[in-house]
């Protein structure tokens, strides 16, 4: 089956450039558009692509799909135009900035019979894929707690909070493991800069079978930590994306007994085949366009993530009211 498609990229900032590189390597990058015309012209020249205006992208019948990597506030309107012009769509996270918008886009994708995929990137990371397989096969026994730390001194966004910028990744990963929405949410948040939400949050999610998840997201932290751990009755799996591939995923069989004693055992490094998650993610998008199937991180998965984001937002609002 021929895999090359005509895919347009809207938004070619720091992350969009990585998308452009991968789509070009796959032979599927048809055109690039950015509101910064100098930037889009520069990349178009680099990849020997024609210059398209935004409306032409939506109207061109030869464009099979559109990747939206523009600022989050533009996602909804660009996705609506794409779907209404019979284009399959990939939206970088965050999907939307409200649950109502996410639900509306999901319904539009169903009515339009189009692929609508969201860039919850870490789901396509081989270390996380292996981690999920091991959890499902009982490696850590009964899962009891998940811990997600995503900390860095990063870009402080004025029109979206750290929840949508960083926490969306970990919420997607947690829901992928639990396969259910939380029944309760508790949140502590820190607000230091002039943006619409918190700069740092600590979230506790409670699930129906007693499993808990703790999320720490912070874009003011002076050090970088991208660590995701699952703790169970037979030990823990720790995925640390800052480590080299030989150390990205480890199994620690140490556990706490029923008498609260700690049994310490030697750790095991889990062998992982290296991959570039973004390339794997875009390959999934192309597969779904060719085979007319639903992606792993489709719009339904994205609505579930958005539901948890909405629960966190409401809890923060309630906390402010009760102060």
C-alpha cells in the first residue's frame, strides 16, 4: 500500500518544525502555513514546497489531512474548518481549552466520518507502551498508585495554564492504564504569573477500585524531571524519560508487606527498542487515514482527558471561592 499522503501543517513553531521534519521524511508533507509568513516561507523553501494561504488548504481536494500545531486557542476553529471541508485532522495537545468545545469537535468528527486524532505523544513512546504491557501482565501485581512528575523551567504561556500544557500528557497516560475516569479530584495550585491558570499544580485522582494517582506539573521548576511511576503489590515500574534508553524503564521489585515492613530487592532494567515517539505518532495518523480506522488517541480519548482537565479547573475555581 502506498503510504505517501498530502498532509498540510498549520503552525510551524518549535514543535511544528519537528512535525514538518517527520512528515517530510515520510514523503507526506504537502504544505506549511503559519501566521508568521517569514517562518512558513523559510520552511517551505527548505522542503521545496508550494506556498499555500490558509483558505486554499481547506479547499484543496488533494489535501488528505491537516495537522494543527498552532496555539491552543486556535485549535477549535481550525478543526471545525478542516472537518467541514472533509479533511482528516491531527491536533497537537491540548485538544481544546474547554470540555464543551472538545465534545462539539468529537461530535462533528463522528457526523463528518473523519479521523480526528490528538497529539497525546507519550502514548507512542516505546517505554510507556512496554510499561503498560507489563502492568497488564501482572508485573507489579495489583496497581495501587501512579505518580507523574513533569517539571521544568519552560515556556510560561499566557493563554493556557500548566494543566493544559503539561498535565494533559500525564492524564492521558493515567487514563490509558486505568481505563476509567476518576471518581474524585483534589487539587493544590500555585499562581505566580499573568496567565489564565496555575503555574504549578499537585493533583490527586481517586479511582473506583481504590487506585490513586498523583500528578505534579510545574513550568517554574529550575530542574527537569519527566518521571512516571506505577506502584503495585509486587513492586514498581519507573519510566524516566530524561534517562538514556538503557535506563528509561526499570522494575523495582521492592514492596511493603502487610506488616508495613519493606522488602528491598535489586532493580531490573527493562530492555526497550528505541523509537522517536513523534514519528510513531504521525505514522499512526497516516495508517488511520489509509485504513479508515480510529487512532489510539482519538477524539473520544481526548474528550476523556478533557473531562479530567475540566474537573481540575472546577476544583481550582471552587478552592478560590472558598478561600
